[in-house]
C-alpha cells in the first residue's frame, strides 16, 4: 500500500515543476482515458451475514472495495471499510445521501444534520433513502463517542437499514505531507482540503451500488420538508436529457446530485487530483469534462448551511443560501414533454428553458403576432390539477404576453411538423402577463396531451416566458 502511494509522491514532485497547461492536458487525458475504461472500477467483496446491526467493533473489516491507482493503471489499492453501525440492505434504494465528518475544534452539527434528513422525510420517502456517514477522523475516541451518540439517537433507522456509519482506516490514505501549495494556501489548509478530497473519494466509492442516485451533503446542513419528493419531480421532468451534476444549493458541495453510475469515475477523479484544489472546484471540472457545460441549479434550494464554525480550525463560517425554502413541496411536476414554438427565438433563450426549474433560465422571443403559439406535448397523456404561467422578468416588465390564451388539447397525431393535438379547449386568458388555473382535472373530462399558449393579438414588445409550472394529480418520480 505504502509503496503504491510512494509512486504517487514521486509524480507529485515532478508535477511541482510542471506548468498549468501541462497539468490541464494531463487532467483531460487521464480522465478521458478513465471514461473509456470498463466501468468495473469498484469490486465489492463478498458480503457476510452479520448478526449485529447496530455497532460493529472497529477492528472488524466487513466490506472491501478496490480502486485502480490512477498514477499506475496496472496497480490497485484495496480499501477495507469498517462498519461502525448498520449494514446495507440488498434492495437498491432510490437515493443515497453521503456525509463525511471529522472532529471540529468548535461546534458539532452531525447529529442535527442526520435528524433533519429523517425528520423532514415522510414515511414513504424514508423507504427510498439510505444515509451513509463516513467518520473520517483518525481519533478513535472521538469516533467511538460519535458512533455511540448516533446509535443511541437513531437506533430504529439503523435497524431499518436507513443509516450506515463507516470508516476508511488511516493506512489507506495517501501521504498528506509535503503537498503542493497551490494558490499560496498555508500548509495546514492544503493538508485539510487534500484529505477532504480523499474522504469524499472513499465515501463515493462505498456508495456506488446502494441506490440509483447520490446526494452529496456536508455534516452541518438543514433540509427542506419533503426534499426527496422535490428531487423526484426534478429528476422526472428531465427524463431523456443529459446531465452529470444537478445542484440543489448554491453553496460549496452541499446538495450536489449525481447518477450513482458516475460515482466510481468521480471517486477516481478526486483521488487523482486530491492535492490540486478544493473539492468543490474539482466537482466543477469533473462536470465539464463529462460534457455538461452549464450549471444546472434549481430554485428554491433544498438544503441550507447551518454550521457557525468551520471544520477547518474552527474558523467562523456564516455562509447562508438565500434561495433556501423550508417548505419546498410546491415545486411543480412538469411531466416529461416536447416543447415547440413558432415565435422567433432570441439567441439561446430557447423554448425548453421556460419549462425548466433551473435558476435564471427562460424563453425569450421576438415580438409575437396574432396566432403565434407555444406548445407543450407530453410524452404520455397526463392528469393536470394546476397550471401557472408567468411572463416577463423584474428587469424587463414590458416583455410580457399582453394578449394570450391558455389551451389544453387531446387526440395527438403525427404530422410532418411532429406530433400535434387535433382538439383544444380554452381554459382562460392571460391577465397582466400571467395566468393560473386550479382544479384543471375537475374542469375538463379528458387526460391532457398538449398545453398551448396562443397569442391573441400582435404586440411590439418582445416576449419572455419566465416559468411554466404544471402540477399533476398523481405522484411523479416513482421508481419503475
């Protein structure tokens, strides 16, 4: 093990003399080499039938994963995780929530964070999540005390398989001495953030096969009510679109969502460049290298930073996410659909952006004429209970739909222009650029296949459709 990391150290000395362009090229080349490799990065040791489900002695090695050393692709690093509390269930869950925690000089928020995750979830939501806590501090007394506190407060969640506490032993970590001091950071700061990258890499690797999606949180976070339901709505609305990372908080690495299938690559990435830069910066590079150019961040934020003292030397950290909302249940469902318009689009403000919950995205078109339209065609007919459409923005209050109607349609057919509905009825007229219709499913006698905005009078002003929000009558985002 130490010999393998010594080879990494030798490369590190070489990289100290490298220039930034060389590093960038190396980063890109190695990552894409990694992408073309077989996805069997993580090898899971055979699971033992464990008699206990609460606390396991720290000396009992229960679970083995394998990393391929990124500085030497023919070598491998065997990481044996210790189960400190709980065991994973055989059934794959919908979402894994990963936390890495270390001893703080001031304050402790881990128990509050775990409590918030469980308290803000309904019974049905709890069935679909598993929380994994990586105690990444090498102080055995601290770890033992934390495990006892967690076990005492959350025993029923541990027994139910919803909470696991693990640890990667110190001997599996790379050297944390003599690291590169990029950005003129002090030596202890570099050591802290470099170790943090490895902490998260080991956590990601462990969580790979536990669920379909993975949420990265910090250990000092408060959650919004029914955050899982909100996540499912967003994931379902983006079916068929490509994404690597979706963000549900604008702070650091709080609320970052991934497909679990991408976790091995991300774990490798963090290990490869663990000493180069902070974790949140590496996450941005990873996203870009996997061809997600733009940030995909949703509003309102579902997670809030609540810690007052940082885990780094106990310094004050008063950062707050001003987009956070305690109650996020009103997030629209926006079922998967195709979006079309004959209004001339300005630059890249295309029609799909009006149907997105992404921050600062909207449709922007040139002045529309009578009869122009904006159509949403669902992938499958849907029962809609509520519709809300907002046009214009605070800084462009005249770019609203001055005269328009909202229609719903059925009996879609294929045409040369694509799928279209053959029959529409009008639900209402826009007032001062906005419209909201409630109890839609009670007002019409059919499942909706199309939603259409029709311009009823030409206007000189451009048109911004800021948000199109649709709520269905049945839950969305269920596991198939």
